[in-house]
C-alpha cells in the first residue's frame, strides 16, 4: 500500500475550504497528509473561548470531523460526499487558548464504511487534549 | 421534583451567548426549558452548508453540546464551568438547509457527572436528523 | 406503520437462544415486542457480579446488544445476519444484584443502517442503571 | 514515569478472575502488562459464536472492558472499585472463530477519570477486528 496521499495537503485544504464554509471561517489548515494519515491545525480565535478560558467543544469537534473527512480522502481521492455516520469526542484536558493540532489516521477503510481516530493536541504540548473516533459512510460508486 | 427550570430560557440563552461566543455567532436560541429539559434552535445560515447541500456536522454538534450544557443548568443553575467529558453524535438523515431544533433532556444528574441526550430535528419534521448523548463533569462545590 | 412486531416475542427469544449461545447461557428473555420496540430481561446470576457487589458491564452489554438486534428484527423479520457496527454503553448507577430489564427502541431504520437506543433498569426501579445506543449494519438483500 | 506495571500480569489476571466471575468463565488471560499498557487474550469457545459463524459482540466487549479495567490497575495498583463510566465498541471486521487478542493502553489518567483505548485482533492477524474506547471513574481515596 502506498504511503502517499492521493491528494496533496494543499488540495485537501482547498476542498475543505470550498466545500465546508465553516472550515474556511475557522481557518482550518491541512499541514501534512499520507495514505491514511493527516495533520490539521485550528488557529486560536477569541470566538473559540468558553467559560474558564479554554477552547470550546464545537471548535474541537470541527477540527476532528474535518480531519476524519480528510483522512478518508487521502485514500479515496475526491469523495466529498462521504458523510459522518457518528463521531465520539472525548475531552481529556482543558485546552488553553492556543492553536490545536489534530493527528488523524484511518483504522479501517471498507467498501461502505470508513473508521478512524484523531488525537487533538494544544500546539507545542505532547499530551492530548481530546480524542475522537468516527465512522464515515462512503457513497456507492 | 419541580418541573420548572432553575433558570428561564432567556437567561439560559444570555449565559450561552455571553460565555460561548460561537453560540452567539451561530445565533443559537433557547426556546423552552423545564427542570431537566430544553429546546434549542439553530437558524439556517449558508455558512453551515457542506457538500451535498446539507447542514454540516460541526453546526449540529454545537447545537447538541449547548443543549446538554443548558439542560444541566436547568437543574443546577449558574454552573457555567460544567464541562463536556464526552459527546457522541449519531447522524441519521441528511439535514436539509433549514433551521435545526434540538430537544434535550437530562437522564442522570449525579454529584460529579451528568448524562443526557438530544434529538435534533429539521424544523417542521418529525423524524430526527441526529441523536447525541453526552456526559458533563460538574465541578466540586 | 403497524405497531405489531413482525416476529412475536417467543420467536425472537428462540432466534436469540439458537443463534447466540451466550444469550441462552445468560437466560436472556424477550418479554414484549412491538414494531420497533422490545423489552428484554436478564435474570440475576452470581456469575454476573463484579467488585462492589454490582452487575458486571459485559452482562449489561450482552442485554443491550441483544435488545438492539432484536428490535431490528421486530421490523425486518428474520435478518439474523444484521451485525453491530458500534455500540456505546453509558453506566449511570451501580446495578444491584438483581434482574435487569432492557427497554429498546429503533430510532432509525435505513436501507443499510439501523440505529436505536436501550434503557436498562434494575427490575422494579424507575431510574435507569445504564443507557446504550448502537448502529446495526443490514446485509444487502 | 516507570514503564513497569505496578502489578505483574499474573496478579492482574488473578484479580480479574477472583473479582469478575465472567472473566474466569471466559478464561480471559493477561499476557503482558506495562505502566499503562496491557495485552489480554480471549480463547475461542463455541459459546462465543453468533449467526454467521463469527465471535459475538458481548465476548469482545468483555475482553475490551477487562483490558481497560486492567490497564488502569497497571498504574494505580489494586483499585478494583474503579468502574466503567462508558465504553464504545466499534466493530471493524467479522472476527473468525478464533482467539482474540486485546491491546490496551491508557491515554489519560486523571484524579477522577481514566480514559483508554483497546484494539482487538484475531490471533495471528494484523488488522483489528474491533476498537474500543472507554472512561473509568476512580473512587476518591
């Protein structure tokens, strides 16, 4: 199996920004991509705060969801109609007001369903602030 | 047990908008609240689209997450530092480009953890587009 | 939509016991079934204990999983090859050493996937000890 | 941080078998343990079959749940009263009638909650048949 992404990071980011306006509004970036792996980045914005001065869950969810969507596309190419079937987000530490990095990988790519996980880190930290797992439904070809 | 919310819907909405800028940016409204129940509303915005012309996951997640936070506050009052421990979002039908209603209820309120569920509906439809379950951690008093 | 189960409770229980030896070993019973609803029962056995004198998670999971399988069959009939895609079990209260009742219902029945929830109760109690949600994959016909 | 388990594998297995009769009935073994890692094994038994000739979900859940409980004990020592708060099991491939290996690791150990994941493999296979994530509640000391 090739270790190269079918789509380069810049193309994945372009697809995210053109297909998902929230990804563009949040300035989510694709920093790296391999076949079944992806690194995405959410810059910090004051709009992402929640009580306690930490990054709000929906911003983390957006990053995790787009990481999983992107990681499916690293293997399938332009399959923008892949849709989330479910996504579970576990919060592990309070994310300080700083950029968040998502490291995603595909665990299983089937004909109908794909499954992967994403670890989210505050930029510069080694301990994850959150962990997501999710299933995507792949449209019949 | 009283069936009245400790906080009226307008006050819950005010807390959401002042504490969580994304809730204000998304114009999330609190339409009704009882002791352990809440109805929230996400108006449609073109920014919420995703490929296929449906409402994007992160917008649904934001609504579900705020519904669960709000439903905890209907029982505990101003406990803004309650934080999500985990949230699972299951997508059931493609949500058309229309407002989304969230009907949340608290299933268990313990000393340390609260657990609830939210059904999300396209406004005017009876069949849910998504279902969320989540756990909130309650800070020690 | 009919409110009657395609299969009567006794037939659902027979399918569970013949197809899933663990269901027979655990003496799981089907007490009632409608179109998209089911009530199952796990009798207490000393083998189900865990430290603290409560009912162990795997026994609750078995009951929830079979409830969801059964509830799919209340609508589809003999579709024993429906398989769990994922199941999330949330534990809400410590279940005392007593029979456990599962009340399951189908939330969505699609062509490829079915999704439902199960509330688990200690027999005679009104407050749930656990809540499960799960997705089943339906084989192509 | 030490990489050695506080409790050796044989002691973890003894605690499982004495505290959880189902673990003994299923012959679940602890093959290896480090500080925050564990390898467990479920031998195949005809009782674990389900329609289609694969290993049934409740048997996989039991293995995953005990792996997570055990992996908490590799760090905390004898803390048998740690209880599952939630566990999500994602099924990825049909497990053939063969022993199942669980590779668990602790992702976060907090004061009140611990979170980890387990990959399940059919013995001798490299591709996981299932993936579990779960949260455990740690009793106050």
